[in-house]
C-alpha cells in the first residue's frame, strides 16, 4: 500500500494531530498547568505564501510555507523541504517536531520548518535557483529569516546548493550585516558551512543506535548480544540520511542486509557492500539486479524482511497500521521524521520492539547546524586557535614520557598521539557526546516512569519539561 492510501486509512488524524496525540500522551507525566501545555503544543506563526515564477514561457504560481512552531528560544530552527507532499499540516507537524528535537539534544533554538510544494526533478537548476531565491526574498520581506530570528537548513529534496542560494539572497538584501552567514545552516564549507554537517544526521543515527545496542539490560530483553558489530540492518531510503547512516553502520561492523529506494529494494542475508551498491545504482539507474541479492519489487516490503535493526530514513507514514505487524526488526530507528503512524507505534510497542524516536535519533543534523551557527557568529573555524597548541603540548608530554621510560613509541603511534583536533574532529566529538548524553536523559525518564511508557513518550516528557521550564521562566507577557 502506498503512503497516500495509508494516510487515507488512518485519516482520523492528520500528521500534526498525530504529533499532538503523542504530546498529550506524554504531558500527563509532566507537572505543567494546562495553559503552558497548550502554548507548547501550538504553532505560533504560520506563513503560507504564493508567488509567481517564470518557468519556460509560462508563469507558475508556487505554493510555499514557513512555520515557526515555538519562540521560547530564538532563533527558530528547522529545514526546508521540496516535495509534492508539502502542505500546511505537514509543515506544522515537522515544525513541532523541531521544537521537541532541539529541546532533547539541548540545542537552544525554537522549532520551525519550511516547504515548497514542487518536485525538484521537474525543474532545471536555473529554475530551481529562481524558485529558491524568490522564496528567500519572501522570507526576508516578512522577517521570517535571520541569524537571531529563524535559521533554515536542508531537508528532504534540498541540500548545500539551495542553502548557498538562500544565504546569497539574504546577504544581498541586508548589505553590511556582519552575521549574515548565520541566517542559514547546511551551507557548503566554502560559503561558511561547517565540516561534518553533510553526514551529521546519518552519523547521529549511527551514534544513537550504537548507544541503544551498548545498553546491556535492553539488549538482554530483546535477546540480542551487546554492541553494534554483527547486527543485521535494513535501511529504507538512500538519501542524505539513509546513505550516511548505512555507511557508518557498514564501516563499524554491522551487516547491511537490506536497502530500499523508490524503484524497489534488495536483500541479502549475508550482507551488502553499501559502497558497491551505490556504484551499481549510479551505473544502472536502479538498486535492483545487484549481484547476489534478491530483488523486492514492492519497495515497502523490504522493511518486512528479517533483520535486527530497521532504519526508515525517507518520508513519514511508511510504517502504518497495515504493515506494522509484518515488521520483523527488534529495533526501529527513526532516521526520517514521522515514519511511524500512531497506529504502527501501538502495534510495534505491543510486540516489544524498541522504537527509537525521530525527535532524538535524527537530531544530529540540527545539532551540527547549531555548531555551524556558532562558527558563523564567532567568525572563526573550529580548531583554528587550539590545534597547534594541543599538538605542541602532546609532543612535550610524549617526549617526557619517552625520556623517563627510555622507550620510544612507533611513528604511527606518535602521529596519533600528537594529532590536535581539526574542525571535523570537534564536530564529530560534539555530536557523539550529544547523542550519548541525550539517549541517557531519555532512558532515565523511561526508568523514572517505571517502563510504563514507550521511548517516544519518554522523549516527549523530556522535551516538554525543558520547553515548559523555558516558558515558565520567560513569564507571560501581559
Ligand atoms: N532538516 C533537519 C531536521 O529535520 C535539520 C534541521 C536543521 O538543521 O535546522 O532535523
């Protein structure tokens, strides 16, 4: 069944209502009065725009959105997606998830999201640039973008290229604004981006799932050995999130048994080499017919194959009331935003599956966006001030140890010990620390609630507690 049919069948609540439903489930376990809860839940500002763009010899009216869900911390933060599925409800739901996501990983931003209702594949690069630049100037006109106001980023269907068009449009409309680069994140490194941002969400998914697998007590309950090595993984969606997540799982000893894209899926219980699969897809135009693997014509059925860990990393609602019961994974890691409907959640929780929620697991992107924003505001590359200092210090410590012991380390060891942090080392380390720390905050909430709730509800309580305190301390403007 396709996503649209699944949505229709579960039409008793929209995506945004689904998020609200999860919020309500969790808010019972928090201490806030109903007014504060209502304020946290509400979308503060919804900007829907329509603007004309000349495409070929016709004028096309483009439908686009920017939603700021919360302002308890500024700027607001969240990506911009290009997809034909974009609509107000979807952008509102995704903006709300950003509020909770930022709170969970302790990124001091409110939540927002943007979207343009287009299929980017139907436009030339020049046309996409026109659509994007006009969107950026609409945001500037209404004060919906700026380093201290609202800072967009890439999402489904957009990337560093679109971000560089937006920052350039913004800077040209705000001449002399010294912090203009901080108006958007996910930029190319040459345009003020930070090293490590491209792979950040996928790497965060890996760090998060690795932490789940390193928690002995939980693995025992699932009947799985501790550690990521040897775990069988299926990844649905090979976009920026799915590809990088699969790569980090593969590089660190997990076995990628299944991969799915819109044209279909492939499965091999002995394992797939992600690099070779990507080369195969590039040269043939499809995942299918990869040597040694079984073809799965209906892409969604790939997720139903045997594995330990399933990572849905494309769009929302792909696991729903109609296919959840057939999922065999013991751990589901939400690489995408909202890949499980509330019905699916219920079915999988009853089966004892650990569902690691989106608002924690895919927060690596916004975490590294936060680092990029800090870099832009400080106008200096991470590591520039301290790399050489650390190397000199390591050198003198090593020399003292060698002279005291009369022994010498090998050249490879010397290189490793001396190495001072580059920008990418610091970004990875900040991300790793964030993903580990936040996982344990959620797990502690789970334990406090005596295991009465699932991990999504526990994550919501952590987020509500932080946002609630923020609103309380902010006071309510008379
Ligand atoms: N679009 C990503 C998300 O959904 C990143 C947002 C950001 O970096 O602001 O989390």
